[in-house]
C-alpha cells in the first residue's frame, strides 16, 4: 500500500485523511457528547462499471471468431473464453444495485483497540461524574460510484457459462454469490488466505493463484479469501495498516477485535497521579 497524500488534523497528533493507490481513508473521532462512542476509520473505494459486450468491445477482453459470435477472454491464460450476451438497461441496473450492496459484507466487521499509551483520540465527557474517554476505532467500508479518483475500473460481461473472474473483470452472476465479496477483498489489498496468514509460497507472484493458496490451513475455518465466507482478524489488513499510517505509530500496538461493540476505556475525571494523567490506561 503506497500512501499518495495526507491531511493533518489541526491540533491533534494524527492524519484525518489519507489517499492511497487502492482507496482513500478517513479517521474521525467522537465529539465527546457520548462516552460510549468509538472513533471511525472509513475506507472508501471509488469505482466505475464498464459493461462489455459486442457493442462495447473492451480490448483484450471481448474477442470474436469472425462469424458474428463474441466471447469474453479471462486474464488467466489457462481459463477458457466464454460466449457472451449483450447488456440491456435492466440487466445493467440490476448488476449495479447488487454490486453497491456488497459493501455491507466488509462494513463494520472489525474494531481496532487503541493502545494504552496513545492519547490523541482522548475526549472529555461531562455526563455523570465526568469521564476522560479513550475510544477504539470502528472499521467501516464504503463503495463510491463515480467518485474521484477512480480506484477500481471494473469491466463486466454476461457470460454464457463459467467465466474466470478477477479483481478487475466480473461476470454478471458474480454479484449473486460470494465472488463479489472475495474480489472486494482483493481490492482491499488482500491476497488469498494462506498469503494473508504469511505463507511465503503464496505471496510469490507466480504462485498467488495456486489452488493451495485458497485452502485454509488446519484449524482455520472457511474464509472469504479461501473456500468460504468467514472472517478472521487478519482480514482487517487494510484498516490495520492504515491506522498505523494515520497515527504514525507501530501497527503491532493496535489489536484487531471481531467484537465491534467494545466501548471506549473510561477514566473518571480527577483521577491523577501527582497531578498528571497515568501514562498507560
């Protein structure tokens, strides 16, 4: 992940906005009115849909046999080209609706636990006895249609048969099953499950699509970047890396939790050690 631009929050020690090649992120902290409110780290992936068919012959994707028949050619050289149908307004609209809805799979699934020695998010809440609160960070995900910059230029075909989709080329049926969630995982800078868990074989460019890389190691339940639809803390990879960039801290200090309801830590106002706040709490 390469950070292209940053925006520093005035008067606080973190960047509220970051722009990367893959997506943009925004870090927001609570106003202080609610002592139970956590902070938010929102990843926004802007996309466009290009509906490829015989009338929109995307080079390298739509090919013809010269007899008036058109095919979609997968990027994987071992996969077969498939006959395609032309798009109509109804089918385009239905695909766009289902694709946009897919953001819910990745939205609000992880929480980043703020380190004990990081206080830039702290806020004061005067409800009850008064509290100093240290919020954790909720991980949110948004798909932005037509936004700028365009992070994901997606070609879509209507294949008559099994089409080997990838991160940048979908078949119209991909929004009806887990494929869209899996490919969005790639757009969130994740390889397949074994690479995500650190298997060096599966992080090598020549091997990233090897069948073994989709197979979960023993003890790991079926995962969205593997054979199933499950999530584990490692699937929070993008947010986990970004929080270190936003706060200029070590990523290892931030723990990923699958429990998104862990509230902020609270310290009652007036609790001091020789007139100063404790260093870690």
